[in-house]
C-alpha cells in the first residue's frame, strides 16, 4: 500500500487503495482486428476495457442505491 508509480509507469491508474477490497475478478480476452503497427514503440501497447461494479461493504441509507442486486 502507498507505493508510488515507477518512472516507466505512465499513465498509472489505481482503482482501490487496498487490493484486499476486491471480492471478484474475471478476465475476458478477444482479438482486436486492426492494422498491425510497424513501429517498435507500438509493440507493447494494448487496448484494455475495464468494467467495475461497485457494492458497499457496509450498507447505509446514504449508499443504498449502490447496494442493489
């Protein structure tokens, strides 16, 4: 916890402060049918779509809208 991004981690995204709050994780892969890049700098690039479903740990009157299903 509390680690800063390294010099080569730009952009750096953080969803949660503590990874122990994640209760479920799944990965789905697919093919991106796009023209291949000829530049060496593009060989490490990916396109990623992240979908997050939020649910409160402690349900209160103020977060009741997120507690559905």
